[in-house]
């Protein structure tokens, strides 16, 4: 504890923090910074005001998953769900899995998820996906449409003009891959009036055809990070057992194992989340 802190937490208390510092110059990020080291260090500087005590005796390696879960919680919150939609999650890496877990908590079903990796598809089902799709075998959008058929009552309630369109429930598509060309694929496969939530972070220039979005009247929502409230809520969800955080942890390493961990994570069949334990 620093000399200017209120010292509300006892030494040895397990805590979780947003990856940010409150400084006189404003908010500064941790990790994505040359000045503020992240979790690959023996010690970190954190702001007392942002610390959350880990509740319910939750294991630190599971509390560490608060941040990735919060990304999914935020993405689902920004999707503006009304309750009648059928979601499709494209990509079941850590971000896609977090989105699936958040959708399950919201009670939105069926959840359709697609990934090429058998291991990730199995985790998607474990975390709440109702239908998992291998894109090598079947088109994710075709599988989604099979499970998004309107009931007879829903068909009858449509205005006359809409009766000419496919009788499908509203679509929310979460793009959780973040590679060039993927958003264009979503534009091509999405049904009319779909809401697309871009959660995957594409670090390169990308191109898509606006005319596809215009003709289908697609709604595209980009998202980033989470709010402090969503971060705290995600920690509670894990601590209360509403999310099977342990399912996402596939290995634990010390600081000397970080480089190999990154190499291992390139194989989706081997690992999903590797926890770094600096004290090992």
C-alpha cells in the first residue's frame, strides 16, 4: 500500500483491478503501455480506487478471467437485445466464449456458435451455446436460419410487406475473430435487418462492400472494453458460479513460461487461456 492510500484493504487481500491507473494527468492504461507494466511482471502499480476485493474465496486464477468476461458482457449490453433475437457467435476464442457466457446469463436462446476448432466448439457448448457449427461442414448462417424460424403466430403477426420476406426471427451476429475479410463474410451471410456487433479487434486495414449493408439494412455496432460497472459485475458472476471460468483455463505458467505460452496459444486445440503466476 502506498503512503497516500486510504489502506481500506488488509495486506495479503486478493484483489482484481481494471487495467488502468488514475493519475493527475488522467487515466492511463496498464499493459498497452511502455510506462505501466502489466501482468507479465512480479509487481504491478494499481490505483486503490479501482481495486475490487475478490469475493467468496474465489481462486485468483479464476478471478483473473474477470477482464475477458467483461469484454463479452459489454458486447452483449451494446447489442441492445429486446428478447426475441437469435444470436450467432462467429469465433469461439476467449472473446467469443465470453460473449456466449454473457448471452446465456441474459437468457437468450438458442445460441448458435461457429468455430473451426473442435476444442473451442466443445468449450462453446460447455459455456452455453445450444448449437455449435463447424464452418468446414456447414455454413454458420444456414445453421442459424434453421434455428431462427418464426412460429406460425409470429408469421401471422407480420405486416403485409414483411410477409414477402423469409420468416426468420431477428439476428444478432457477434463477430469475434478480428481478421481481415471476416466482416465482409458477415455482410454476405447476414440476413436482412441483422444487427452485427464487432467484438474482434482487426489490427490491419480491411475492406467491405457498403452496398451489401445498404441493401440488407444492416446495423453495425463496434465495441471496445467495458465499463467499471460491467467489470465489477463480471467478477461477481464468476464468484457466484454463474460462469464456468475454470473451463477456460487450460494451463498455468510462471514468468519464465510466458514466451512459450504465446507460442502454445497459436494452436487452438492446445489452449484457450493460460494464467501467468509470477510467484511460480
